[in-house]
């Protein structure tokens, strides 16, 4: 790319990988846009300095989310030559998230109450990222009802929000802040 602007989307449409043009509010565009927003939220969480071990996990996740977005931006009707260059979410990615969840959760006190988003700046940023990932998941599920979506992609995004919850708890725990528990209003 020689310039960041192309003017090709000035009429409210955009190009998918493979050349097809669709409206910017197309379900597919909404889904990969939400994934892009989730990735940016994770970047903000990383900037809030949740610690080097958590940062390393989030760095890997950000790369996977970029690949996931590219997969979503490639419709089933894309030419095979174009689709062949797009990484696909694999079961191993989901398994890696599950290992991370287990590893971090094993070092935490048992969960005995609902947790409010908050605590340290890093934990709070991870909770924001978790909610953005949940919205991306909803947009992907909506797309999947209308067009084929790799089932491992849906599993990955679902597991990612679980990981972010556990990482937020870990960020608080490691600083001694602990969980912020919900006290129902009476």
C-alpha cells in the first residue's frame, strides 16, 4: 500500500479478501470489525502493564485474532487462490487457550462469588477486552447463522473471553488487589 486512504469505500462499501464488494454494514464486515475492536482492546490491556507472563499470552492472542479477522474477511465464495493464503483458526489454538486458562486459574483462589470488572488498571482493561470479545462472539454467531463459519473460530473466540476473565483475576491477584466481588443491592 502506498497510501492509507484509497477512496474505494467512500460510497459505503468495502472489499472482502478475494475481491467481492459488500456494504460496510454487512454481517461479515461487522464480525471482522468487532474482532479488530477486540484486538485493539487487548492491545490497550497490554499497555496497562498486567505483567510479562500475561503480556506474552496476549501478544500471541493478538496475532491469532489478526488471522481470525482475515479468515472472517474471506467469504466462502472467495477464489481458491486468494483463500489459500489466509490462515485458518485451528483446534490447536483453542487447546492453547484452554492450557493458559488452566495454568493461570490453578494459581488463583477458588471463585466463590460473582466478580465485578475492576481492581488494578491492568485487570480493569482485561475485563473491558473480555466484554468486547463477547460482542465479537455475538457478531460472529450472527454471521454463522447466515453463512458458513469455521466452528473452531467460534470455539476460539468463546474460549478467549474465558481466558481474559481469568487473566483479569490473575492480574489482580498478583498485585495483592484480589477480586472485586459483587454485593447484591438489598
